[in-house]
């Protein structure tokens, strides 16, 4: 016999998106840029400021703190670093609104001067987000695609500047 509270449990509704592209820079250059959280405002449109709590490099268990703006609302948010495998993989967990979320960046060298980069995001939709999952998935995909294009532009610009000097 099930208890009434067990009958009302809501199963997770998870969405996943992926954005991929090739960056004309080495995997080490892309890795250094992605792991420089102070530069996240350059490519993440909602991030105003970003830092690792207590300083230091990204490592599992570190907290990445952000001052962010969503829908004209400025607030603080935090993400936990869940995995760091230099220079190929870094992952985070935190909240997207009321929903639990995870995201990662995966890097694979194509050759000495090019890197295949993939960002994936998973969100366990909660609250009102469950009512219109397609809208949220499309919105998250568009933002992720913009972020990846901005990462590509910044890293390739840094690589060109370094080659010119």
C-alpha cells in the first residue's frame, strides 16, 4: 500500500541541449579561456561578474560565484564544480531558477590549431517551467549557441593577437 504522499511525487522532467563548434585555437588555449571565470561575462550574457569562492583554480567541490542578471533582476548565484579533467572536460551543477541544472564543456583537439568544443546543459524542470518545456528548451539552446559563438570569437581573437606579437 502506498502512502498518499508517495502517490503525489513528481518525476523529474529533464531537458538536455548541446551546442558544438570548432574553434581555430589549440585545446590548451580554449581550456584556459573557459576556466578563467573572471572572463565569463565576455561570453555568458546573464553573468555580470564571476569568481571562484576563496580564489584558486577550478577543482571539484569549488564554488563558482556569480553576480547575474535575468529578466532585469540582478542577483547572486552559485555553481559547484563537479569535475575537472584538464584540458578536456569541466562540469558544474547549480540552479536555473527553481530547477536543478548541470552543464559542462567538453574539448577535443582536432589538430595542433583547432579544437572541437561541445557545451551541454541539462535542466530538471520544476515549477512553472514544467508547463512549457519546449519554450525553455528553445530559449536555453539559443543562449548556449550564442555563448559558444562568443567563446569562439574571443579565443580566436586572443590566438591571433598572440601570434601577431
